[in-house]
């Protein structure tokens, strides 16, 4: 993770105190961005596949691709009648027929009904 070092000062009318400190922040995980010195999850309608946004200096989530549903974090679910190659693909493709994507249809329904 990222390590920040500094000196902590405390002073009042009775005494002065200082201490060297180091704080280590965990790396952001996929589905989070680094914002205001913390890892923030992507919200509804957005996603991120970045593993460590601190190193990539990415401070915003990506907008959900057209014809898909993004509940946040790193999840993209194709809309009914569409499919994608895998859960990391942002390419959303229209099915040739309604029965052409039964697995996608079931995963969409099971997620929406939770």
C-alpha cells in the first residue's frame, strides 16, 4: 500500500508532544477508486476494473456501457437480449434471438430479484 510519513504534533498550555508516525493505506481493489486519501467503491451505474488506482492516478469510475446494468463496484450485467464475452468485457453484444442468450437471461433475473 501507500505509506505516508510525518510528525504528529500536540500542544496545549501544559506540554508539547511530537511523535514520528507512518500510516500505510491498503491498495484499492477492483471496483474502487482512490479519492480524498481513501478507497471509494464505484456507485450504481458505474464500474472500475482498475486493481490499484493509486498507481494509475485514476480518480473516477467508468460509466456503465450501453445496454447493460451496473450495480456498482466491478460488476457489468448485460441487459435482457444482450451478452458479453465474460464478466470483464465492456463490449455488450445484441443476441441474435431471445433464446440465443439463456445464461445471460438467468443471471440478469437472479441479480435483479435479490
